[in-house]
C-alpha cells in the first residue's frame, strides 16, 4: 500500500518519546537485560520486542550505561 502522507500516525507514534539504545543493542531478554534491571525509574521498556528508553521517565542518571556489557547505551 502506498503512503498517502495523511500524518494520522504522527500523533500516535510511540517512538517519539523513546530512544533505541543503538544498533548494537542485543535486545537482551527483558528478564535478563542488565540495563532494564538497573534503571531506578523503570524508564527502560520493551516496545515491539526492542529495548527502548522512555525519555519521559529517564533522569539521565547513566546507571544503565555502565552495566550494558557491550556499551550499547550512550546517555
Ligand atoms: S544491556 Fe545493553 S545490549 Fe542488553 S538490552 Fe540493554 S542496551 Fe541492549
Ligand atoms: S539514564 Fe538512568 S533513568 Fe535513564 S534509562 Fe538509564 S538508568 Fe534509567
């Protein structure tokens, strides 16, 4: 189907409020993900199977950055 540029999706897009750690993120299992377990604000969420950082909850404490085994997060 061809996009009609109606922009209805813009108002509902979840990605506006979130950051994806990086292309290197392995999307660790949510129950195991060190970043997700470490975040004191529950700002790291799983969206469509991908690990994301909810900017509305993140206070930039950088705790997730220090525990990612492959340094996929840069706050
Ligand atoms: S710990 Fe690192 S690799 Fe694992 S989900 Fe978090 S950001 Fe991705
Ligand atoms: S910087 Fe802190 S608050 Fe933001 S996602 Fe990482 S651990 Fe959570």
